[in-house]
């Protein structure tokens, strides 16, 4: 019975998809770091973990992916796609997985394919920084969806999932 008790958390931790999987949040018990998305708008990001700290910026768009780096009480230290860091209330975040299409590639569009193969038919050509919902990832390919298109994209072309992450 002890082996089962130890094995189950190990398996769950591995399937949640953190970059290292070796550290768990003190408050949530979930892996750190991990990707989530912004649930509310506006959503204030502060210099420190509390309302007494000054604002760094405010998210005015929902569902943007952010990476949780640390936890302190009900606050989460996050990083956005531009590398900016700050603290946000956990209640303003969602476990919904979203990603930005190649935000580092300002001019090169990304092809979404109808299958998870390089030579598959193209479903859509998507500009960098387009927001998508991530349905599944195999470690190499992710199936993503937006309002008017869906398809498979190389996992390395997304900001919001880790290399090799499976879910």
C-alpha cells in the first residue's frame, strides 16, 4: 500500500507537465514551473505578492498564457511571453491551457496541419502571436484550436507549453 501511495503522486506530477516536475507549489501542491492562462480581465500584475505593492502592468485580454514560477499564499509569481515577471492573485488565473504561436518570430507565419506529420495538408497559416487553445500535446506536436481554425503545430512553435510536455 505504501508503494501505491508513493507511486500515484509521482505519476500525477509527471503528467501535469511542468518543466522540471521536481518542485511543488507550497500552496497548490502543483508542479513549478507550470503554464496556466489569465482568467479575468482586467487582471493586475504587481511588483510583489500583495495589494500594497505597486502595479507593474494590467492584462486587458483574457486567456493569455503565463508561466507560474513561484507561489506565496494566494499570489503567484508569473512570467509572460515577453519575459516580464510579476505577482498576480491566483483567483485571476485558470488551468485552461493556451499558447501563443511563435511570439519570437515577428515575420514568419506558422502552418497548422490536418495531421501531426510534416508533410500533412495545411489547414491554416497563422501569424506570430496569435492566441490558441491547446487541446493536446504529444511531446512533438500539439493540437490547437481557435475560433475559425484548428490543426496540429510543432510544439517548438508555441509559447505556453514545455518542450517534450505531454497532455
